[in-house]
């Protein structure tokens, strides 16, 4: 599978979260990362790392998306998510 496809899927998820403001912590994290010097696009890519990390957990454990775990990941950015 094309790795760029995964990147597009994860970024689309970030855009959807921002558009719906769900969870609101995604927008908060975007604004925080921009204040820390990230461009808007780079901040979205960093947030997409948390989306990717959560999706790996969902698939590997066959459990639903865990918003609490996802928000913890967002709060830890820009540190790379630990899987």
C-alpha cells in the first residue's frame, strides 16, 4: 500500500476533527503548536501522528477509538507518540 495514502487518510481525519471541532482539543493543539513556532501545515502533520498512533491501537486491539487516550497524545505533542 502507498504510504502517502496513509498520510492523506490521517490528515483528512485531522481536517475533519478541526471542521467539526470534535474533539475540541485538536483545535487547541493546533493553536498551541502554531504558537510554539510550527506552521499550520506542519502542526497538522504533527497532530496526524496522534491519529496514526490511535488507529494502530484500534486495529491491533480491535477496540473503538479512545478519545481520552487520543487527547493524552495531543497533550504530549510535539513529542512523538509512544506506541
